[in-house]
């Protein structure tokens, strides 16, 4: 049984078929990428998996469970976390506070116990802080722990958003263009972290990405899409060599010289 299964997924906005008949499966411990030109439907697939959009048709299964009809707030507790193409952080909170917000799905206390600050609440707070400190150490964010997000460089904020997703303690993490806007050195760091997410933390990673050097270094398999439709599925080398993929990126007709 695959960890994530997407079957004949489609979403239509009026007459626009943003995603149309996409199917793939992701195995536990795999690093999987979805690539394609701008407007291909890549982030829309993420929005369907995380239940922000309702599919027109198709099925989404996680650990064998059909999650197609679940609401967005029910996805994180299952062990699915994601980042966004545009950074979605609280600018006037610290790095630490933003990462602690990533622990929201594990809140096991209630309003009364929170108000009274019972021992169970204090124990939970210590446990959440411990998990967040592990993420801070993993992503080398120690120097920024108490810094406000608004004053941080773009590259650091990008890493903090990855950290907030990791703080959830997910089984599957969806990274939407993790290298977008980063320098070559920062992108190299992201590739190391993705590999360690799998090797050290046991995470399964699915990412949308334009940087093919990052995809080639980190991914086991790649799905290429264009105009909402799947083009090719295979290793990074196989997909990059596919004539349909080359045509989609270059704007040439398939088979043209």
C-alpha cells in the first residue's frame, strides 16, 4: 500500500480544467517531485491534496484511507503538512512562536485547563517546545530563535516555513517550490535538508519545484504535468529526456527538431 495515492484527480473552474486526470502514488520514504511549466496545475494538485480545493472528480487516499471528502482542518492531524509558494508566516511573531504554531494539530488540552494552566498544560507545552527545538537544531535556526519574522532575510523566512511544517511532526510533507527565490548556496542547503528529512527523520517528501538541479539531486521519481494533464512519470533523467516534457518546457511541437 502506497502512503499517498491520487487517482484520476481533476478540478475544473468554470471552463478551465486546472487539473485533468492526474494519477500517481508516493511510497513511504520516497522523495517525489511534480514539475511543469508555469500554470501547469502543480500547486493546484497540492491544494487538492490538502483539501483547500474540492475536486471535480477523482480520489485521494492517505495510508489507504480515502481523504477526498475531508475538510482542510482535518488533514494536518493525519500527518500531512505543507508549505506554500508564497511564504505564509506571522511577520510580527518570533521564529520560535511561528514554529510552535506548527504544533497546533497536537493540542490535547481544553479551554478550562489552558486558563487554569494545569500541570497537563505545562507538560504539553514542554513537549511541544522540545519538538520545536529539534527542528530549530535540524535547520540550523538557533541564531534566529528570538528574531521577528519581519526582520529576517527572505532565505531564512523560507527555511522557517519549512520548519513550521516539520514542527507538525508529519509523515508526509508537501513542499511548494522550496528553492524559489533562494541563492545557489541556499538551494544546496535545501537539498541536504530534504535528504535528511528522509534519512534522519523518516519523512516522505512531495515537492513542486522548477529548479531541475534540485529535483535531480534529491528525487527518486518525478511527475511532469502541463495544462493540468500528466505527461511523464519516472526518474528525473527519464522525465527530462521525454519528448513531451521537452516540448512542454520549450514550447515546441512533439517530435520537432
